[in-house]
C-alpha cells in the first residue's frame, strides 16, 4: 500500500478516537449519570438539616460549604442530579417518541398527513416554549411530572420536523425504490431500511433535546414550578442559595455550573456520537 493510499485510512482511524474535549465531556456526563443513579442511595441523609452549623463556607468537613439550613452543598449537588437528569431524559425520550409517531408517516406518506403534521409543528414553534411552560404549570399548580409532560409536548414539534425531513430525503433513494419493487410492506421499509439511515440525525437530536430540557426544567425549578419545595434539585438549590453569594458563593455557583457543564457535555457527546454513526453508515 502506498503512502497516498494509507493517509485516508490513517485519518479515519484517528477520527475514531475522541479528542480531549470529547473525553472531558464523556467524563462529566458519566459523573452526572452516576450521581443520578446512585447519589440518593449513597447519601440518604443529604437533606438532613443542621441549624447549629448554619451557613458556612468551604472547609475540610464540607468541601463546598453548607446552606442556611446547615445542609452540605456537595451532597445536595450529588443527590439533586437525579431529578435534573431523569427529567431531561424523559423529555428527550418522550419528544422523540412523539416525533417518530408523527414524523415517520408524514415523511413517508406526505399528502394531508404531512400537511396537518407540519401545520401543527408550525403552530407549536410560534409559541414561546418556556413562557408557555411557566403559564401552564402556574395555572395547574406546577409539579415535577406536570413540568415534564408540558416540556415533552413543547419539544416534540422539533423532533417531528427532524424525523419527517430525514425520511422525506431517504424515501427517494434507490434502495427504497428497490425495496418497494420487491413488494415489501411500508412499515418494514420505514423501520428496517430507512430508520437505520436516519438514526444518526435522530440520536444527535435526542442528545441536543436533553441539553435544552435540562436547562428548561432547571429554570422551572428555579422559578418554583418544577420540583416541590425542599427537594434536592439543581435548579431549586440554585434558587434557594442565590441570596448567599457573599457568605458562600459555592452554594449557588456549584448547581449553576453543574447545569451548564452537564448540558454542554451532553451536547458535545451527542455530536461525537452523531459523527461516529454517520461515518459508520457511509463506510457500509
């Protein structure tokens, strides 16, 4: 093999390995996922109050200090990862499910199905999502489950458009024409042949939705319309400690950084996975 022929293969092999930024994003994403999965079990007394200690700065016993109720900020950060991460995952999966249920037939069939689906998506896109979520949760009393349901419906038009556009682009490909001429059923063509080719776009969009949902749900919790008062959640912890920046800045800075770093890291990881899936599909 000549040097000229070997260069493309070397470049492809290098692209398979994640860069430093992706590795850092993977580490942060993994730590957030582990905290969400095992944090409440490892720290069952994270919300225990110690009024004698009160608000203190970082020290050897409390690395990030304590809040005004004497609760360890680091422990609240670890335990609060569960509602933040789980809520964002549910929003991303729920919106992706609705996007598939509406976008697949709209992209494949077209016609009135496509017309109705796109007009519905246009209507939802014309609404300010966060403002609608605030109004709905405020009228209905708020709550973690209600916030997730509202965000799922507000995020689903984006998934619908992504899935519809990807299917519409794939249905004109020669392999789809060959499958149609082979008398394969429409569901089999869409699910067995088209969907694997649109998977990179769908997966990448799901990771992006997770990042947006994490910020949106944390915003609702910050405004008091997400998780219940007293619950450990990044948005709620940030709201409760924002007035203590002079005494212990980490009490509010730490949950804010957790939201930003986790959302950014998941977006970077999603983009890297999208590229890997896309390259694998092109190499077939």
